[in-house]
C-alpha cells in the first residue's frame, strides 16, 4: 500500500473517532439492559430508538474493525459519519461555515477528505 493511501486511511480512521464519540455519548444517556452491546436477538435492542448508534458504535466504528476495513469501506463510513454529525447539527441552529463549535469544525475538517474520495 502506498504511503499516500496509508496516510489517507489513517486520517479517515482518526476522523471517525468524532462521530463514534457522539454516538457513545448518545447511547450512554440511556439505560440499556444489554450494556450497550447490540444484540439482534434481544427485543429491547430491536425496539430501541438508538439502534443505529449502538450498532455503528459497536460493530462498524470500533478501532479493530476500521483497521481491517478497505479504503472504500472507510470512505463509506466517513460519509455516514458526516451525515450523522450533520443530523446532530440540524437539531440546532448552526451556520456551519462560520460556527466555531466542535461539530461544525469537524464537518469543515472532513470535507476535504470526502472531496478526494
């Protein structure tokens, strides 16, 4: 793998830490009988409002899964993370281009990574 590709992979993996943190904060605000480990056999998990966050946090955005993912898969996950953070911003009134909050800063920082995808 070329140095440029490896560097880009590392940047994407690092960037995915932020949406993972947001998801972790969101799901840990809830009382979870499965202790935040998604279980598709548990009725509570399948009926939970935070199923997306819990599955992504535990399965897709875990560090070991990211290191094994293809570059295409990493870009797809970054696009998902971008959409997730954008949804969080829609709950608030933000002008992303000029706002200095952490969410808007993250959006601006990953835009170049997505543009080169």
